[in-house]
C-alpha cells in the first residue's frame, strides 16, 4: 500500500516539531550558567503561550463574521491540555533532579508513548501492533542512548512517580489536543487555547522563581529562541499533525526529540557518545522510522475518539 499524502505530511510536521523540541537543551546549555530549570520552563511556557494566545485572538477576530461551531466539552479538554503541559514542565524537571537527568529522561519520555496508547485504548482505539513494535525499539534505544543502563543511581518509588507523571502529562496534552481537533476545532484555535492556558498558569509561577538571567544578553537570546521556536512553532506543527495522527503515534514520533538533542550535543556542544549510546541513537531512529512508515501506509479507520465525552 502506498503512503497517503495527508498522513505523510502529518508525519513530517510531527518530526519537525520533535526536532524543534530537541533544541531546548542545547539552547539552555548555551545560556547563562546557574539558571533554575523551573524558571526557564516557566519563562518558555509563558512567552510561547502569550504569543500563541495573541495569534489565536487575531485569527478569531478575523473570523468574527464566520460562524464557528462549538466543540462538545471544549473547555474541559482545553483545561486538561493546558494543565498537562505545565504538569509536564514541573514534574519533568523535578524528576530529572531527583532521579538524575538520564534516568528521569528515560522514564518520562519512554513512558509517554505507553500512556498515550493507554489513553486511546481506554477511549476505544486499539493501537496497532506495528506501533507497539516501533515504540518498543525506540524506548529500548532511548535507554541505551541516555546511559541509564550503566547508572548506579538507586531508584525510589516516589522519585520514579514524578517522572511517570511527566510522561502521562505529555501524553495527556497530545490526547486532549487530538480530541479537540477531531471534534472540529481548527488546529490554530486548539493550539492557541491550550498553550494560552498553560501560559496563564506559568504566569502564576513566575513571581516565585528567579528570572534575573533574562537581564543577560545570552539569557535574553535563549528566551527569544525557546518561546517563539520551541513553543510557538513546534506546538503549531504538532497541533496540525494531530489532526491526522493518533496521540500514540505522534508521541512515538516525538522521540525524534532525543535524537536531535544528542546530535546537537555532539556537533554543537562537543559532547562524546559511547559506542552503546550510538547503538541506542540508531535504535531510536529505527523505531521512529518504523512508526512513521507504518502510519503512512495505514488504512484509514473510523475514529472512536470523536465520541469521547
């Protein structure tokens, strides 16, 4: 079966979003030293959410004469998506701080496709076996790439739970946004509403974190990249892709993010990877490619998610 144009385009858009997401760590590494990761996440989410909210408002005003059909339960899904993004920001950084960067990243990013698949299964959509196979390969590769298998860090249930919540939150955002899109909300409106909500939540966090690094040229340059590029551009790409892709497939394709981060680490930051990590990088890439190819040729089916309350 040949690839369908709509699915191929959605796959490319999601991979583009993942690549932009993957620049976040390098941007932070090139920024000022001693920054609180939570403050960086709050500034990133606030600035990106504000820009998207303004874009959405302008688009809504331009469509003032057109009748926009309400999406059933849209407020609840928007709140779920916005809260999920901020929950991901908080628990991901807390999880990497408690478990170590490598362990926390593997648990959070590795569990997110599984949570997305579980959410869709509960909604009546059974993930394909090809997705399970591709996700297993990618998650195993992620474990190798992160170096977690050689870590001597002792794991504690409470700390692991933080990273698992981060994985569930990321999957929750994808599921909530995908539901809005499948119920007829335009991609720009859905993305701006959800990210605007997360921006409001981030605004409540800003007074309690140190953002003095914004006064430094490198800090300002970093913020200028993180907000417009890794939030506005990346989430618009992801939102458009979710019109066609399932949340589970989108989140698995999103594992191109650590591929980008590792590649930039080697090329830009002059980091080195052990042989096992190169094997892991290749495995993640293989899993993402398998997921993408399987989705591109998948036969369209009825979407049970459109009836989720």
